[in-house]
C-alpha cells in the first residue's frame, strides 16, 4: 500500500504538464542549467546569453566583481543538475520523494509496527501540498521536505533499534544527518530541524544505548556540512553569513504573528489536512504519557507510553520550529489574506510534513481498522480534489510573473509581455541604480514591502 501511494503521487505529478508559477521557478531553472554547464556564477555576457536562451531569468543578483548569481540558497541546483543532464528534471523531486518515503516507512514501522510505516507514507503522499510541489521540478520545496522526512525517519529507526549492531546504527544515523544537512543547504532555515535532531539525540542517547562515538561521528558530519556552507557563502557572497538576499529583504517579527495566525490556517488545512490528525495524535500521546506517571499500569505499558511521548516530543518540536518561525514571517502577512495564493505561502511550512505524517500515522495505528481505512481514503480524496486548484494558481490577471528587481522572495505582480527579460538587482554592497547587463529590459522597481 505504501508503494501504491508513492506510485500514485508520481503518476499524478507526471500526468500534468509542467508550469512556472512564480519568480523562484525562473531563478532555480537558470541555476540548474548554468550548473550543468559548469558555472555557479555567470559573467554579464553569459547571463545575457542564458536569459535569451531560457526566455527569462528572475531573482539573480550581481556580485561586486560584476558576475551574476542566483540569490537563492545553492543546494537544490547541485541536487537537480544530474537529472537535468539526463533530460529528466521532473524526476528529481520524485527521486528525493522516494528517499523521504523510505525513511518514513522504516521509521514508522519501527515505532508503530507493521502498518505504521504504511500510514506515514500514505499521509505524506496524500496531501495537496506534496502533490503540487512534487510537480514543480524547478522549485526545491518537495526535495528539501523529502530530505527532512528521510532524515527524520531513519534517525527514528536508529534511536529505537537498540538490538541492532552499533556500527549499523552509526552508519544509518550518519545517513540521516547527511539528509538533514542537504536539506539545510537547500533552505537555510531547515537548520532549526537539524538543531532539534541534535538535541533529541543528545537527550535520548543514553536511553537508546548509543555510544558517544556514534554521536561524535554525527556531530563531525554536521560540522563539515556547516563548513561547506560557510565557505560557499564567503566565496560567492563575500561573507560567511551573507546570502544573495539584500539586507532587510527577508524579515521576521512578532508583529506578523497575529495576522499570520489569522490568515495561514486556511491555507495550511486546505493543502495539508493531515495536520488535524497530527494535532489529535499529539494531544492523545501527551495524555497517555501523563497517565504513565501514575499507578495502575504495567511496566511494559508505562515504558511504551513514555517512549511514544519522547518520540512525539521530538516530532512536535521539529513541527513547531518551522511553523513557529514562519508564523513571524512578514512577507506572508498580506499574501495569506488572499485565498487564491495557497500554493505560494504554504511552501515555507512544508519541511514539517514528515514529522506531521508520522504523528498522523500514530493515530491511524490506534483507530479501529474501518475508521482508519475511511480516514486514509478521505485524505486521498482531499488531495485529489485540491491538487488541480493548487497547481492552477499563478497565471491569472495580476498574478503572473514580473521582473524580479526589488521583489521580495516569491512576490507576484502583473504579467510581463512575451520576450521581456527582468533585470537583476544592483551589485551587492552598491546602491540602487546599477545598469542591467546588455540585452535585458529595465523595469520600475516595485516596493518589497509585503
């Protein structure tokens, strides 16, 4: 059933023709094509030639040495380039999706029994958000979400498989951390999930009977990955903590919390209804764990409830880390007020999908079989119903792609005439007013305010 769920996702994705919905698609597409030709940054001549070849490049910036580079985090082009070279770019998110499903399956099965992994995979695939971003191969969203899911699931197996050989657990745990590190390279805010994993392992290492040397290997892997990211940013953006985004372009604040809490639930529940199952599961597990502290339960029952409580605490921490951060994201404040822009605002929250699916699987594993099957069928039907509408957003009047100069990440504006090529921002560290490369069409700079 788990295999059927994933194959169904693949068929639904590949049956729909590709479409570019927002400026980010154009930015990543250019990066992927450039990388297949051996370039991370482009000269002005190369940039102009590539823009003419592709028809549009958006959200690239000019470096102080005159070269051009995408402002996006660099990880996804490296993961997608092999598929572009083979001419099967649309398979890239599905490949990483398969890794995510495999991780969820082994982790869910280990935690919840034979059907636990199946329900985790089914819930992961039966989501409108998963379908629409697996369909968008020029966006990294489903890839980093799947890498997080793969790391979460395999790390869960590692912590619970106390009877397995230490070397095997160390290797599987290392693979889990490599997946989480790759997800951080794709989207830097996934570092919160990596931090939660490290804390969870550090706190649970004793109960899991894992030697310190296993944790040391994993910690060394995290340190090496952090070094690579820092070296890349220093080499191309001029500083260890710099990115391609202009200062003040990406902003978070508590003032955004209240309007996001009003606007985002509609979009999140529409695209990921399994959130309701996860909330129910988290509450139920907490009550069971609290009862385990009292008397009247056998030792095995108390141990099982405490184990469920510890696992759920780590999963909820990962979930709330992402949701809590982006609940304070300024850009989504006004965007979330529009019910037709779900696909553009939920992508920031998607990395929590693996943890949410595992929590939902816990609930399905404890419901009566008839109710479990009915709930799973309802999840599939909701995904099928919402997928077309989520995938059709972005081409209507006033919601097309426009020049990226001065736009906030993913910002949408009016359509541009065929053949128009947006300009990049001025060189990093220089004031506005720089000239675009020869052959590009300058355009007015809209406000970056949400």
